C-alpha cells in the first residue's frame, strides 16, 4: 500500500514543483509580434532615456520548489517570462515597476509588475 501511495505522490510533487502565471493588459498592439532574434532591454531602476510607446502592463508570478526547480529569481525566471511576453507583443524593452522575491517553506516566489514598451 505504501509503495502505491509513493508511486502516486512522486508525479504530483514534480508537477507542483514549478509554476508561472501572468496577467497581461494590452494597451497597444500595432507592432509585429514574435520577431526572430527578439532582443529585450530591461530597466530595473530607471526608465528609458529615449521616447517609447507603452504596449502593455504585465503582472507575473513565478513559483519554484527549491528542491525540484531551484530558486525563483527576478533576473532569471521572471526576466525570461517577461521577455517572451514582450516579444509576443512586439515590444523591445521592459520597465520593472515593482517586484517582490520571497520564500515560504520549500517554495520561492517572484512577483513582478512591469510595463512592456517599444523604444522608438
């Protein structure tokens, strides 16, 4: 009986090891999306010093089980998620409005609020 429970529990633990959720509020969508070789610049402490057009507001939450998926970090998993979303919207930069990195039990979290923009 214990072997059967362990066999059922193992896949569930792996499935719950990592998750990412995002909410996107698109404001402008007139640019070509998902360009090949899309390059994204991140502005964490300042806004761009040149003109830009705001495309969307993104709220993203990344969760990792530290035993199975490692730590969730802004510059790693959150930036990767934001880059994908930005490229899909035709943007080329992200302004980090705010973020929180936290840990609860075996889970690490990054919650980030960002603005996707097109540098002109």
